[in-house]
């Protein structure tokens, strides 16, 4: 706690007598929150992606950098977290073709296609068929 | 000295980081895979199932936004508690930790009202896969909030007496991570409609 290797102490060393203004960071985060709520209301898909999801990454970055002090933490902590993110991405990349696509060169996921069609027809209804309960996909 | 042996996983350091804090970083690393797996699966399903938008439009954006504000503010309180602990001001650190706990409680109260309303409208865990993801992701997150509140209450009690102030930073790291998870849950569950 009191040794100079703690992030806060290191941050203090890095910035001299200046301390991080946490309230200012919080105010920026709130400003970004407002943008992420208002942006999607404009109804433009690209704007929604940027304001809702892009800003989420910015907010996460600010929390990681200024509240968790990761940038002044031991480097291997950053590598540890990045390794976990990479493992997660490997999982997503491996599963994505089966989940995101409903047909390929030699296969068709009829259950998923039916679920999408039925769901789009029903529109606002909230008791749509659970895709997992639909007939399983058959190759053709 | 107390009648119980002092835990060693607090200030001992062979890695350049106190063992207690290193344990929290490891915990966060494992949580990345847990939440990443759930959120990654959800994103893939949302892309593959455009019809889920008709389900997502029933979530309450304002409740989600308010809870984001609450968690961001509680994160500020947690980092101010850490700052106070760095200055060896245990009472001040405890005070900020109690404000952080208050934020977590407000979050849970809003969530409980929100879920009650949704369940009354027929949106349950089994009514649609969207809601399965919704309750699973937000439920696991809510469980982390509850666990964080309990741990923080214990640490605040000790911090008030000036005991083990290094734990304030450790629980703060955990709380910031819980905040980050919500930062991503909010647009995914409440904005993407």
C-alpha cells in the first residue's frame, strides 16, 4: 500500500504533484453516457453503432486507465488481460460461422431460417418460438 | 495481534504487486472470459437473428441509462476511497466505500423494479431466447454487484479502523470491472433495438 510500486503512487510519481482529477473523468463519462443515449435516437444505423458501441469502448478505456490505473500497473497485468481477450476472440471466431450464418455451401440451418422468418412476421409479438425448440438443421 | 492469524495474501509481494491485488487481477482476467463468452454469444445471435429487435424494444432504455449513471458514480466513489486509503485516511476511505455501496443498492433496486415490470408483461427467462440472454447476462452481473457490496461492507468496516487499507484498492478494482461490464451491457441490451 505504502510502497511506491502501487499504481496510485506510480501515477503520482509520473505526474509529479498533480493528481488525476477523478471528478473530471467522471463528468466526461457522464457526457459520453448522454451521447450514447441521444445518438441512437436519431435513427441512423452508422451513428447508432458509433454512439452506442464506439462510445462504450471509450468509456471502458477511461475507467481502465484512470480508475483502475492499468497504464501504470505492472506490464504483465495488461498482457494477462489481453490474453484473456484473445481467448474470448478465438471462441467467437470459432463459433461465429455457425451462429451468425444460417446457410453455407453444403448446409442449411432450417430451424434458424424459420425462426427468423416467423419472428419478422410476428413483429412486435413477444411470444415467438424459441429457436432452440425448433426442428434441428438438416444438411441437403 | 488478534487471536486469528493475519492473512498473507494482502501485502506480501514477490511479483511487484501485493498478492491480494494480484489475485483480484486474476479474478478479473477470468471474468473477462465469463462475461466475454456470454456477451460474444449474444452479439453473434443478435447479428444472426434480426427478429430479436422486436423483443429488445421492450427493454427500458431510461432505466438502463439511469443505472449506468449510478454505476459510473459509484465507480468514482470507489476510486476516491482508494485515493483516501493511499493517504492512510481510513475513515474517509470507509465513507467513500459506503457511498459506493449505496450506489450498488440503488442499482439493484432499479433492476428489481425493472425485472418485476418485465416479468408481469410476460417477458420471462423462457419466453424468448433474447430474454434468456437478457436475464442471464444481467443476472450474472447483478450477482457480481451483490457479492461486491458484501465484500465492500466488510472492507469498509476494517478501513474505518485503519486496518488493511490496501484492500480498498483491491475491491475498487473489482468494482470498476463490474462497472465496465455494465458499460457494455447497456448498449447491447437497451440501445440495440
